[in-house]
């Protein structure tokens, strides 16, 4: 759709077990905030936020009912098992920084052929 990749910037805050605030600061401002069952997001966005929460927490890096997981020391590949996830993604890769053991990149390979790459910088525990 785009001739050049679109670059968005922002901040992500995660607090175990189920708080996530994802704030885009550019090119336009947008905030997704979910605290357990509460949050200002649509059901579709909630599904994506849940995916992010389970990825950040490491839950999706273990065998689970939603994805087949292949993992080595610094990369995990998740292939959807459930129909509703297969309608969105063909696979998801998560790159883990071996020195911090924190994800520093997530790539969503969408069924449409598009890719969404999310890079995390300056991660703090």
C-alpha cells in the first residue's frame, strides 16, 4: 500500500500481569491502554494488545494453545493455531536480546502480505 515504510514512534509500558499502555507520539498521537478487563480499545485492538501482553510476558514463548512455537537462543517464531489468529497472521517473530533477555523486535507477518515491525529501544525493567 505504501511506497515507503511508515515509521511510528512512541512509548510502551508493561506491568505484570496485564497492564499495557502503548502511546504513539508520531506521526500522529494515539494511546491504547488496557488494565486487565478495563481499557479504551475495541475488541480487535484488545486481541492485538492481548497478543502483545502474552509476548512481552513470555507466555507465548512457551508451548501454548494459540501458537506453535519454535525457539532458539535469540529468536522465537510463532505460527498461529487458532482460526481467528490465522485470519490475521501467517506468523510472528520475536527477537530477544540475549544480554537483557528482553524482546527488542517483534515482526507481525499479516495474512495480506504486509509486515509490521515493532522495535523496542531503551528497554528498562
